[in-house]
């Protein structure tokens, strides 16, 4: 008997109301996947808006809160914000049978949520560069046979044709090969961020080092790509995903406070015009909508 199921159900319902989540399927996924199976044995340290709190025991009920749970404190890796990911999955609209690549899957918790959303006919690859976390993910994800866990550098990996690419670490740029890997109606969702030292919200002057920016959603149409920013975010940096010169250009773009105007992603060979919001080289973000690109 799953004694934590009622607590997990309440946790999922609270997430759904907090975001709020439009899709009941997303709420059900959070109500199904046991978060404690993707963590080290308790007691746990919880990172809350009021600071860190050590649970008094290993009761799994403690982790069913909208808080971060560290996976590797030395490297500042954590289990992620449930409400953030509930919101992102609601926007991403994962469908049954989707082929998904999860780069930076950590210990696999949100990979499991995606497996619940995509169902048993899906095929999901979880790529994690940290050997210990990859091992944890491989063990915790055994109940989802549609998931393959790969230990390695997902940022530079050659990706096969897929419907969805999700990155769980901050980058100032990403390989254009990811764009080419998308099938029609495929999506990329990732944190496009600037590396730096940032204040902790409500942290009383405490700071953290990582990436701050916004979640970018790219969708492939027939031959064009829509793009839009979903919401602000802060993420641990992705290995290989930042370069000083690129971060500087992205920082200037964000400083204009017009990211809401981004409408499309265009490939490097296309001539730049005054709609260019941020130019990576192999690709660039434009304020021109797709229907003006023809």
C-alpha cells in the first residue's frame, strides 16, 4: 500500500491551483510519481524562501512541498521547483507517444513526469553528465520501460529525430543541431540565461551563482520556427552552455526589457534585419512573426 499517495495527491492539487495548471493530465502525473524515490535517503535539506530547513526524519511527506531539494550541495544541483515544472509541462503540451529528449535529467524525477504525460508508447532519452546522478536516475526510472538513461554530455550529443527537447540547465546558446532534430510541430524548451551572481529571492542579501534569464519555447512548423519566452527563471549552468561573449550579448538583449516581442527563431543563413533580437550566429531570435518570414 502506498501510504504517501494521499499526501502526494494533495501536493499535486496544490501545484495545479498555484500555477494554475490548465491540464488535469499534468496534475495527475505529479500525483503519480513518487518524488522521494529520486532523492537520497532522508532526512533531507529543503531550500525554501525562508532559508534552509532540515527535516526531522525521513518521512516522505516532508518532500511534498513546493521547495527545492538538493541532490549535490557542493555543485549546487537540486531536484527543481515543482510549481515551475508544472507550469512548463502545462505549456509544453506533451502528447501520447511523443519522442522526448531530456538533457540534464538529474536523478530523473521530471523525466518520470514526462513519461507519465507521454504514456507507454513514447520513447524518452534522459541524458545526465554527472555519473552519480545518472546512476540514481537509471535505478529510479526502471518502472518506466520507455525511458533510456544515458550518462554523458547532452549539450554536445548528436540527437535523433524527436518531438520534444527539454533542457534542465541554463544556457546562453544551444546547438543548431537541436533545431534540425525536431519533427514538424516539435518543441524545444530551455532556460536561456546569463551567467552571473544573483540575489536569492527573500534571502536577506544571500547570493547564488548560476544563470538567470527566461524560459524559451521554440516550435517547428513546416519550415519555420516560432519562438517565445514563457517566464523568467534561474537555473544552474549547463556544462558547455555558456561563453563570455555570448552571455554579454544576451545580457544586453534582456536589458532592453522587450523579450515579450520575440516571435520566431531563424537560421544562420537568413539575412539579418531590424527584427533581430539576439544573434547567436547559427540561429537568431526575431521579433517578426512566422507569417512575415515568407
